[in-house]
């Protein structure tokens, strides 16, 4: 009986893995390649753009630097 259990455990694990693979493949929707690339480019461009807060900080830093240069004798 114990030998049967040791054969059934891998059998059920294999069947469970096959069911999971089948489910994961059928659950995914096929996407249009061009739409997917456009979404990726939009995602990448978000990292390249400076936020409004960062632009304000850069402007203040530039103004402070100019003020320090104006105060130099």
C-alpha cells in the first residue's frame, strides 16, 4: 500500500502541473503586437520625463546658484 502512495504522489503532482500549464496558456489573451509595443514605449517615456516637482527643484537650484554667483565680489 505504501508503494502505491509513493506512485500516486508524483502522478497527482504531474497532473496538477499539466492542469496549471493548460490554465495559464488559455487564460492569457493574445495582444496586438503594435499595441503592446506602443504601451511599452509609453511606459518607458514615463521614466524619461521629469516630474513637475523635479523641474521646480531644478529651477530653485539654478536660481540659488545664480544668486550665489551674483553675490561674489
